């Protein structure tokens, strides 16, 4: 009978892996973009938990700080600032696009499963080096893996620019509804709340 530590580790791994798979499917399939963004944050946290199981505490902390604390928060702020009143035109050829994207996803899934089941994985892995791991990571980041490290910073910059583009609002020269010229007075025009208007109408009747 395996010891309790191995059983606990297996249960935690199954829970984290299930959270990653279910959350990723929710990000892709849910029509509500707000729920999809929150699930994306959950996926990032579950991946950080998997890094902790591999004794990669620094990578787990970087995962939480960069992806959850920066990229996902930027996406959420962009979603909250997007004007929901804008009518989105239907994309042409949506059925063909879904078919092609499904084919690409199934092909990648098949490739990953083949690699996972045919690769002779070295188990158990190397022993953890403890506090010296951060020093070794810094040495590799600025020597062997300098180009991927810089590309990661470009990825973060692209995520920030994308969030800004989603959050920006175009200011028109004329109001679309009334046709009046847009100025500061029109922007700051106070509108009576619906409750006040309803109360006034009831008193007038």
C-alpha cells in the first residue's frame, strides 16, 4: 500500500489537472467573456499549483505575479471598460472558422497526447536544489535563455497594448443619438435618474 504522502500528492495533482482542463474548456467555450476571464485566472493559479508540486516555488510565484496579477487583471479591466452598447457585427464565415479552429485544436491535442505517451520520461526527476534555484535560474535567464526571456517581456507588452486597445473609446465629433456637436457641456450633461422620472410622472398623473 502506497504511503499517505503519495496518495495525497496524487489527489492534489488530479484536482489541479482537472481544474486546468475544465477551466481551459470554459475559457474557450463560455460565451460570457467576463466568466471566461475569471476562469483564465483560475487556470493560471492551478498551473502555479502544479509548479509548486514540482518544487519550483520561484516559477509558481512568477506565474501568480505576472499572469494572474498582471495579464489577467489587465484583461479584466479592459473588459470592464469596454462599451457594451456598441453593436458587434456578425463575423462572416463563422461556421468555417469554427471548423478550422476545431481541427487545429484536435491536431494539437493528438500531438500532445502522442508525445506524452511515447516519451520515456525520467522519473523520478532530479532533486531540488533549494534556495540556490533562484540563482541558477538567473544565470540561465541571462545566458542560455536570454532570447526567450526577452520574448516573454514582448508578450507582456503585447498583452498590455491589447488591453488598452480593448478599453479605449472613440470620441465622435457629433452625438450619434441627437446629432449635436460633442463638447464638454454635452459630456457632462446630467440626466435625471429613472426613479425620479417615474416619481415625477406618477405625481403629474
